[in-house]
């Protein structure tokens, strides 16, 4: 690089990596059918990153004032509201007016009330909303209910940036409002933002005829608006990029899991056949050097076949390099195998001197070698499968890991909004 050249920013690197990864992504028809919905969501996220369009989902129970909050933030009554019951039946987005540095567009997305459906449906809706948004506002109008806590847990486990918004603060006197705020605050993670607003406050007024009627007063959402705009000015584009990387990484993991499920039986059959071939070769081969060469040839062929099975082809040279990289995990087994091979070769060399009596202990040694070769091949197959499906090279998960190590801003952000649930692929390994 030329001394005066400026290295690409984190956001540019993320976008370039994701473009390359998406173009190289190859899915079978079955994978396209099973993962089609996730792929559509991922492509939408990647498109928003290209267009610098950020989405804020407004989420919560029926009737907590989600639509009213959006109307207050945009300064216009664009969304229908109903004081008797929730009026939002599907997601709808509106543009937040005003300019924010480095972002071309910010959308506020209204969502249906989460307590109109059962618990399993609420979890699915929360996951779907979290997947399709870059930031979530969880709106409440009282102390945290069980439904609120379930939604909060689902959103937090996705690693989604989250603000909790206590709406309708005009309903409580100042002292009660402070006590409610403290109660909610005590139930939230320490660094989770909590803001008090009144999206559609009303004030009682005495009419000339002596009756009391409530009248709408100006919305009180300035604190929330300042917090959101400040956050988006600081890290809006970074938030877009990291959410895209996380979503791509999740898709990659789901694809890996599906491939493991699809090919587990075939992989077990492959490993079994190569283990048997290796065991036979090692057991009957009298020369130590040939033992080692034959074993390496079998392991190399196994790695090549497994890589093709999982749709991640390797050349024989790359397969040998991978085996060398993984050799530490099988070092003890390899050492025992070499010792047994040396012992078998010595016993065979002693046949002319011992009159053939040394052949008797050579047979059990050969059987032990065969059993050890089978175990080592199965262990190698499992390690190779795990390695092939681990984020590496140009994959989104690998870039996330590198950014977390090298970029303090990214590291702080990922630490603040960690993924609390990771898929464990080990039970699916062959």
C-alpha cells in the first residue's frame, strides 16, 4: 500500500466482504427451498446497507401507544391510532424526517401488538422483527409484564440494539412516575437505555357546562428523539454493517447446520469406508514408512471426499495442509500408532532369528493398529467436518471475529450487544 493511501473503513470492508461472500454463495435446490425466507431477509438487509437505509422497529403490547409514538417522532399523524384497542395489524414503515450523517434514510416501523397471539407466536414475531430491523424500541406503558419480559429476552438474545420506552408518563404524578421508573430500571440490564415519554398526552379541562373533558397536549418525546439521533449520528452506518454481518453469519450457520443434517449419514458412511481401508492397510503393511504414507493417503482422500460432500471442495494439497493443521489433535494417537508400527516391524524382522515365534505377538499388534486406525479416522473425520463448517477466510463470521480483535469501536459495540445464543453444531457432526 502506498504510504499516503488511506485504508478502507470498517463499513467499507464489511460491505465489500459481504458482496463477495453473497456472490460466491452456492445453494442446492433443497437449501434454496428451506432457507428461501431467510435469504430474502438477508438480501433486504444487504440492500439497505448499500442504500444506507436504517430501520427502527417499534415493538410492544397492544395499546401501549406504538403508533402514537411514531406519529410524535415524525410530527405528523400518519398512522391510525385507537384509544380503545390496538389498531395495527401488520408491519408498516414511515420515513423519519430530517438528516442524519452518513445515512440516506431512516424508517420507523410499526408492528402488531405482541399479546394478541400465543407465547410461541410472540417469540416468532419478536425474532422476525429483530431480524428485519437494525434497532428496536420496546414500548411499555406500565411496569414490565410477563409478555414484556419474554419479548425483551428474545430481542436481547438476538444481539439486537434495544431501547426500552416507557410511554404515557402523563398518567402518573411525578413521584409515582419516579418510583415506576426505578422499578423498571431494576429489572433491566444495567446498560440498557430506558426513556420516559408521553406520545399523546391528554390534560383534563373543565368545560363551560361544568363537565370535565380531556384535551390533547403537545407530545413529550424530545429526550428519546435526542438519544436516537445522537446514537445514529455516532454509529448508524456501523450499526447497519454489523447487523448485516451478523445476519449473514446466522444464515451461514443455518446453512451449515442444514448441510450437516442432510449429509450426516453419507459422511458417516464415507468415514467408515476410509477407516476400514486405512485399518486394513496399516494392519497388513510390514514397513513403517509405508504405514505412515498409506495412512496419510487414506486421510487425504477422506478429507477431499468430505469437502465435496459439504459443498466446500479442497484440492489434495489443501487437504494435506488441513491434516497437518489438525495433526495436534491426533498427536497422541499418531504417536501410539508409530510405536505399534515400529514394534510390529521389529517383530517381523526377528522372524528368521526366532524361528517364527515372533509372529505370534505381531498379530495382536496388527489388530491393535487396525482398531486405532479406525478410531483415528473417525476422529479425523469429525475434526475435518467441524473445520470445514467453521467461519474462515472470507466468511462473515470470520470478519466479525477479526473486527472484534482489531477495532476497539466494534469490540465495544459487540460487547454491549452480544449474541446470547449460538448454535452448537457438535451434535450433528458425523
